[in-house]
C-alpha cells in the first residue's frame, strides 16, 4: 500500500491507517528523514514536517490484525510532499 499527502514546512498532518477487519497492533517501520512521526493510537499517526525544509519525505508504518481473508501484517509506505 502507498499513501500520499502534502504539508507545509513545520506543519502537522494527522492521518489514520484504515485496514479492513480489526487492527490489534501498529507502529513505525521506517522513520521519516525530514520530519517527525508520532503514533497517536493504534490507527492514527501524526507527521510534523521539519521547519525550513521543502521537498519530499518518505516513511513506512505497519498494522497487524485480522482481516476478511486472514491475519497478518500490512505495511504502508507514505510519501509526503513538503511545499
């Protein structure tokens, strides 16, 4: 899975990770290089872009749980555009 969003330097973006079924655990697989990423709860993360930086940033988050076709882990790569 891949997600995209845009944010201004120094600003914050909250976003949920929505997977079919029940998510029991989640976390950060790869930290962003040009900002900070904080987990709010099992489904929601908060990205804050570095002040003064403009460009792209990438990070990855994962969710674990049980879906309609079985159990396992899904990884989402998130591409941020800081403009």
